[in-house]
C-alpha cells in the first residue's frame, strides 16, 4: 500500500511546490505551466535572430523579470520561467538551463557563459521518498557583476556574492562570498578581487 505523504495537507502539489515544500510534480497545473514555458522558449529562439522586438516581448512574457539591455542567447531551457529574474545589462550565452522550481535571481551586469546550469530542484537522499517521486527546491541568488564561466553548475540553495568570478566547469555547492575567484568541484575561493 502506497504511503500518502500529504494526508494532513490540503494543498495541491502546485501550492506545495510554490511554498518550497516537498511535492509531487504530477499536478495538471504544473504540467500546463511547464508546457507553456517550453512553447514560449521555442518561440523566443525562433524570433531571436529575425525579430528582436518580438524576441524581447516573448522573453518578458517568459521570465518573471527581464531587466533593460539584457541579451539572452537561445536556446534557453527553463521549467517555468516565471521564477527567474535577470537584472539590467546582463549577458547570457548559449544553452542556459535554469530549472526554476524555486526562485532564481541573477543580478545586474552579469556574464553567464555557455552551457551554465542553475539547478534549484532537490530530491530526497533516502530511497523510499525518492521512489515516491517527492521533490522540493531551494532558491539560487547570483549577485551583481558576477561572471559564471562556461559549463558552471550552481546547485540548489546557493548564493554567489557581487563581483565574484566562477571558473569554467566549476560546481558550486555552497555559497560563494563577494569579490572572489572560485574554481573547482566543489567550487572554492582561490583568490580575492
């Protein structure tokens, strides 16, 4: 007999997800929102080269907040898009994967290299709740004037401080302070700026 993990919780899975609690991603509203984000991202990619004004409109519709003078090169992969905020004058290179089950905040004047992954979802370590498809998410915050090199992976719950540089291929598992260069797996500061 399957365990009802939410017997005493009247909320829907979508409500639990938005609250940052454990949920199961089978709610019809969740699937609808994900499909809507995929459609907008595909339309954005198609418009990017031929119709910059339409591309900007689509990006503004896709994201929770899109600052002035940003450049987000497609393809862009998101879960929902609406939980992502990108600050003014930020440049995002090709193939950003931003799984925004929780909030992703990218500051102003950032440089995001190609193939960067911003991953908010978490899954239980214990086998039974993971088998039951329980998941949650933790927010990611990237400060102003941060440079994420190509292939950087930022894990759930991480904050990267203003002006920091994360070297190509680094896996950021813990908060990084402001004004440092951090490299490696797991990423760790190696120099102060």
